[in-house]
C-alpha cells in the first residue's frame, strides 16, 4: 500500500523523477490529488496515465511503495467516468478491485474514497470477516466501485447479491500473492462472470509464469509496463543482518526496538504462537504493542492497525498476513524475529518501510543456526546487508543520551508561569540533583535494555587450539585412579576460580594428577579467587607448573592397564598385513589330529551281536517282491479280513456300510 500524502515542503520529499500532474487527468481526480498535496507523480502513476493507454488492458509490475494504488485508480478513471466529470446515481458496480487480504482491501477502499470523492463515487467493500448482510444491503443501495477479497466476492456472486453486468473495469491488485494463497480458482470464476468487454488491469510486484498465463487467458492484447524509479529496489531501506546468540534472540529484539525508537515498528514472526509470545514479552517490558495474525477477527485487526495510526501503539507483532498491503505513515523499522521461508516474503515484509521516499531499516535477527538461511535469502533477493551485532546495552544507553540532549525542551524559553517553580527547585536542590532527577525520570519512561553476549561470526566458530594464546599449566590432585574426568574438572575450576570455559584450554588426566591449561591473562584473577591455600573442591590442591607437563603419547587407560588396540577388519587375500591385524586363516599352522587309540578286546570275551529290530507292518521287505495278486499292505489286508468275515456269515456280499 502506498503513502497517502506528499508534502512539497517536507524534509522527506520523494526522490522519484519529477513528473508534473498533467491536464490529461479528469478534473475531479486532479483536484483530489492537489488537495492531498500531490504535485508530482511517481513513475508507475505517470506510466499508466499515458493517454495512449486509455481503455487498454495493462500488466503492470512495480516495486512496493511506488504508488500502485493511486496508479490504477488513475488508469481506470477514463473507463469508469467516460466523458463525464462526475458519476451518475450509484447502481450496479462499474469498477471492481480484488485484493488478497482484508487489510489491503480496506486500505484500497480508503484510497478510492478520497481519490473519487469529487467525482461523487460510492465505494463499497466485500471482505471476509465482516457481516455479509451489511455488505448485501450496501450493494443493494448501489455502489460505483467495489473492493473485495476473492473468497467473499465469489460468495456474493453465487448468492446473486452483486450484479457484474455493468462492469467496465476490473483490477487485480497483488495478483502474485493471490495466486500464492490459492485463489486461482476463485479468480478464474470471477473473471468468467465479468463482461468480456471490460478493461482488465493486473498489478503485481513480480510477474512469474502463473501471472503471465492468467494475463494471457483473461486479457486482450495487454500492454506490459515495468515501472522503476531508476534505482535498485528498496534503495531507501537499510538492511542489517544482526548476529545474536541463540539464547539472546528475544533480548536482541528488545534492544533493536529501543535503539531505533521508531514511531511505528513491525516485528514479524512465522507462527501465531510466536506472535503471542513476543506480544506478551514486549507488553511486560513496557512497550505499547498490538498483535496481528489470522486468528483475530476483522474487528480486532482493524482496531490494532488504527491504534498504530493513532499513536496508541508503537509496535505491531504480526505474521506474514501483514506482509502485504499494510501502510503505516511513520513505519520506520521492520524486525524479522524469525526469518521467512522465501526471499519474496522477505522483500514484501521489508517493503512495509522505506515507502514514498522515506528512509527505513529492515533488521534481520540471525542466530547461529539461521546464518546459512539468511545468506541464501539475501543472495536470492540480490540484497547486500550490513553485517553487525545486535545493539548492546551500552549502545542503547548512548543513543538514549543523544535523543535526550536533542530534545526541544533544552532550547524552549522559560515561561512566566514556570519561573516560580524553577526558583523553588534551584533554592532547594543543587543543579547536580536536578539533573539526576531529570535523568531518572527520562529513564523511567523507557524500558531498560538487555545485556547481550558477544555473538560475532568469528567467535561463534570453534577456536583452533593454536589460537588459545599464552597460557599457564596447573596440576590438580587426583587422576584416573580417583575417577577424575574433564567434564567434572571444568565446572569445578570455573566455580572455584571465577573462570568461564573460554579461559580454560586443554585438560589432561593422568593416573594420579590432572593437568589444566589456563589463559595467562586470567591467571591472576584465578589465583586471587582460589586463595593462598591453593585448594578447590574436596580439598584437591593446585600447583603451578613451569611449563607444559611431560605426558606419554600413549596414555594408559582407566585403571592403569595398558591401552589395547582394537583389531582392524581383516584385509583381503594378497594384501600386506597391517599392525594389529589378526592372522589370516591360511597363515595359521594346521595341526593334525592324533590317531584314535586301537580298541583291544580281552581274550575270551565275546561281544554279542546287535539285536535286530523286529519288522513292523508296512516295512518294505528286503527280499524279492511278493507274487502278483498279493500284497502285504495294510489296506489290502483289511479288505481281505472284511471279505472273510462276510463269507463266515453265509454270503459273499460285501459288508454293508452304515449311513452317516
């Protein structure tokens, strides 16, 4: 969304190429621009106002903050107004503007309200989150221009609440964002319901393949316009990638807000949970803060933005729902509490500041685990940031002092009503006491900054051993025999000697003693903390050494046993054996088994023969096969027995079978 007012004598005058407001504009619109302070047009406004493009379909791409909203308001004016200077009584809408988000749609409505006010235009809105019955009644009363979001507009079309038969112009604002949000089907439905003789304008920050396809399908011989200001995109935005430690992320956000003290600032997060967390944290620290996310109702989101415009709130914590279209007149700072997932989102987030020639700052909070992601995003966006640390507490205090001394109260003359109180103060207190009281009152109005740890790129990397610097070795009673380990020695020395882990270098654990390397610059403070008795926890004594301890290269393992080398994997046949390898199978000497002793049998002892197993039914005979017609199988024997039994009863008939 674009800045609304250009003041010719303002200090932050736009730095675009100056194009005078020409007489080709409708007089009603020219008067509205003059009333708002427009004496020049931006490049995109000048391009779409070309008389040769009246009534033509346009595909326009321009950088954010370049005045696109006023631009397409001027572009459709000849089509909507025709030959007249004012519009007739409102009936079916003549122009339709579609925006991706509710906030952007409502801001476009406000822009059109003043731009077409002298032309007598009635502007209505149809956005999600608002009462649909109120919108239906407004459409029944009549409107010249309707600003809508895709989903709600499709609902009105399907319910026959809006008549598109009289449409003369359709504008798709931020078309690329609408496609990214999944509104392609809705847009195709809406454009299919609109008259084919309409003028169609597509405005987008970028023109990817999907936008080109949409333009080819629903535009007629569209004119391609790429308006630039002659400078690189976001030239008025200073990008700063601020390195912070992982635990200082939220503290760094507080210091950034305190350092710049912008009239309006937006802090972007990726999730609603993070928005709620940051809103609570900043509110507890005394910031006037509001939140903006998809879980809020439209009324709550409108009140939050209005609080920012009125000055009742200075910080807005938002998700990417606010990355498009939010336009706050004094928004000078954007803080990326969490990095976005694409460089397009980074540009749209940052584009909320540095608009219409104003200067702005986009601060990226970059913890160690996000540095590669930040580099990738900035490289994809073709941005060259300033790499720095987040503002420290001292830097914030110094900036507060500069702002305090620059206030106008020091130069304002003393009034007659103030003189008696001033005389009382000077008679009761010294100038030093009065200055101290003023300083304390000034600091009470601002939240105190946070102490941050040093988190530069070089300090975050592991430091090589060769860079440890000059050091002194100490010995500590107790080694492996006493169960000493580096993970226990390090915190013990830090606690006893007031050191941190960066002050301690190598730790060597021997059998009876432990040797510790301490930075030379920290030795005096260490000895002072330890005391003259040179003892630490559990009565372990320290001793200063003249040099590095002479330790064997192969130290014995825990318990004093020599360290055993683990055998390596067996090598292939034909390779030379390596140290520690087990001998191969073919290298082992083959031992012959001793012969079995001969069994001798005493004389006169007869060994009985092994008894044969009695034959069983079904065993195959080892002799010749049985004669033909006879079989020794169990089945045939059973049949023979049954036949004999039947004959014994006086008949040759087969036995009767019982019915089951």
